[in-house]
C-alpha cells in the first residue's frame, strides 16, 4: 500500500471523507487523493515522493509559483514580529491601498479571511444598502457560478426561468433561499425579465465575470453590459465575484478586461498568495452602510492577519512587475494550444480556452458558454484523461467542472513536458475508447 493510500485510509477515520474540502477526495474522478508533502515553483511532490506539474496552484493563489523567495522572506519577517494581534496594523492599510489602486472601481475595502466570508458579507451589504438602505430582499445569481457555501447562495436553478431557487445542500432551509433567483449564465433576456418582475425588490446581482467553478466559462460582453445597465436603472447593486478571476485574468481583474465597474467586488485567492486573505469593497456610498459606520454588521477575529497580509502583499508586488501578465498569458495560451493540437492529432473531440492565467479543458466540440453546455461534456473521457496525465506526472483539477491555473514558474520546459504527456494520454484515449458517449455527470 502506498503512503498516499495509507494516509487516505487513516484520514477517513478522523475527517469526513478523508478531506477538508470535497473536491480533494477524488470522488468525481475515482482513485486515491495525493497527499502533498512539499512544493517548489511549478511542481509539488506527494507523500510517495512523486513529482507533479501542478495546474491547480492551490486553486488559483499561487500565481508566482510555490515558495517564491520574496514571498517566503516577507512571511518570515512578519512572523518574527508576531503571528496575530486582533488589532489594526500598518500592513492592513497598505493592503487596502494596494487593492484600491489596482481595482479602481472600489473606493473602500474590508479584509476578511475567505472568499465565502467575503461573498456572504457583500450580499448582506447589498441588502442593507440597495434602494438607499430601505431593505430589499432578493438576490440574483447564475447557475454554475459558485460564491462560497453561505446558505443563501447554495442554490441550483429551478425547472424554468425566473423560478426561485431550492437548496442544493442538506441543512439549508428553503425559506433561506426563497429570495434567491437563479438564472442561466450568459442569458441577458432572462435577467431583463427578472427585473421587470421583481426590480423593486432586487438588492443585487452577483456574478463571476469569468466563471471558474463550472470549468472556465467567459461571460459574453453584452451579458455584462446589460447587467450593469439593469442594475443602474433599478437601483440594485452589481456584485462581481472575482475571488478566482481577480488578479488572475488581468492585473485589474475581469472588470478591467470588460471595462465594467461593479458596485461591489469580492476578492480572494491571489490577494493572499496562498494564505487566508479575502476582501470585499465598493463605492464609498455603499461601504458607509458597513459597521462601525452603519447598521450592516460584519466582523472577523483573524481578518487582516499580519502574516497572511505579508504573504499577499509580497505576491501583489510581484504581479505588478512589467510584462508579468503578458508572459503569464502567453504561457497559458501555449498550454491550451498544445493540448488542443495533441487531441486533434489523436482524433479525440476536445477543445480548450484561456483567459490570462486561467484555462479550461472540455471534452466537447465547442467551448461551453453556460452550465448546461458544461454538463453535456464527456465526463468519463475527462476522468480517463485526468488519470492518464496524473500517471505521467501532471496534476490537473480532479473534476471536469473546475478551471485550471498556470503560474509564472511554468516555463517553456514545463509546458512542453505537459503537452508531451498529453499526446501520449490522448493516444491512449483513442485506442481505448476513453468513455466516449458517456456524458452524464
């Protein structure tokens, strides 16, 4: 029995499912999770000493690569001064100023510890601030967009447009989600119909402008422009959830790519550089409703933790170096083009897409534009490809419904090695059949 198998067997006795976040359990793809022992640059090593090219990067934060010396040094310096204070620090102010400079749609920002906490707080703030604080109830979200595991956001779409959501997790009472409206991603007409029907009671619309939790799916520019116009017209707040896309797809996030200013922005992942830092921010007129200035309450014991903030600030400095995003985007584009070429050579139906340092892989003829299209991709063939790549030392997301991530440490040699592994993996899929025709999730 391998050490990974031993650890997993041991973990399942003390941790539900053996993991502390569900996707890590490999339930979607089958097999034994890899227990990671250490990481460096674009690689990590599992408990059995096997090296992998890492394309999850802690699900996005490791944009400069693992254990970058500048990041490690910044954390070590912070630790020497104390681990946690529960009181303000200068570094928190510097972090806030940096975020406001990089995302000018925000005029004020508050630091928290996780993306779930940031999204949950932004929703509460929207309800407390929309309509000049007169108490609107409804929130619009889109099927396939994940905004953390707060109760009101754990909702799937109903059977038709404009149906109110039903909980997609046990333990969430229906009355908590009754004010959440779930619509199809990239369907501007559904959104317009929702505002016609409920506009006076919609507090906010929350969206991933580049979705990463139904694989990578881009928002159509006209979809976001319509969303911005409808929110403005009806006095609702537009919330961009950029936990994943923020500082991943561009220095200013997806809002910079699309040229759209949201009323509230939710950030995470990259801003912590791998440590638990997230944030939500927006216009001063909205943020004034937040305690201690206003009646919308939010607090956190470890918000702005000095070690975590030091890690995040060091990462944010590195990504502002000239040419950083040009190089990152070029390497990501090289990866997806190489994978597509390898699939084409093997005669395997496959396509890929990339935005900045994020990418998506789809066993389908065309790149999906919504949740239903993602769900129609060939999951069985993805699972076979995932294990073929894992066997060859390439660690992709262990789910057909998650985006992948490239770091600045993924140089030409690493990309070339990945593409070479893919050529062999795709040939194996062609020869074995690879689950073709099995499209159910």
